C-alpha cells in the first residue's frame, strides 16, 4: 500500500463529502425556513452513514445541528 496515495485520495473523498453535505444541508434549511416548515430556531438531528463494503465497514455518525 502506498500511504501517500491512500492519504491523498482519502482526504479528497472526505473534502468532497464535507463540501457537498454542507451545501445540501444549507440549501434545505434555507428553503424550509422560507416556506415556513422551520422557524429557524430549531435543533435538527443529522446523521451520516459511512460504508466501505470491501472493508465490511458500516458506521453511522450522528450530531445535532443548532440553527440558533
């Protein structure tokens, strides 16, 4: 295994996940506040499932997102 290549591709994957997830959540929250589904002061339960089938890895990461 080439540690440098692995590290580089892993960081690229995590960066892509982080950027895309943040954009999707921000857009969904803005839309929900605009259409009245959310007031804008809620705390939202969020979770992400990370799967790598070849490693038999299946991890759920949970966090609360406070809007105010």
